[in-house]
C-alpha cells in the first residue's frame, strides 16, 4: 500500500506549542530543515501540509503528539495514494 504524501497540520497549535517550549521560529525551522519563512506560513495557516519527514521532525522536536498538531479529522495512520 502506498505511503501518504502529506499531513494536514494545525499551524496555530504548532506555534502555541513552540512558544510554550520557549523555542524561536528560526531554531525549530533549522532543526526541521525548512526555512523560517516556510514555518511561518505553516503557523499562520497559509500553508497547511507537510511531507511525512518534515511533519515527523516538527512533531518530534516539539515533543508533541499527533493529536496536538494534526488538523481536525486527519488520521496519522491513514494511507493515501
């Protein structure tokens, strides 16, 4: 079965968790391997999808769970084509 291509994320939740952890946007972006500008677009909702490797990196570096940062209705176990 094919692997999913993107995860729809809740950018506001990512921002809230990042700030609660005392992490700067540039620090998280560097750890994940994306630009601060791209992370800003994720956090503000102008971009809503992350590829699996970037999604996992964001989740792990924030110490967050899927339930905390996935968009409503998004299932991390669901496989897509």
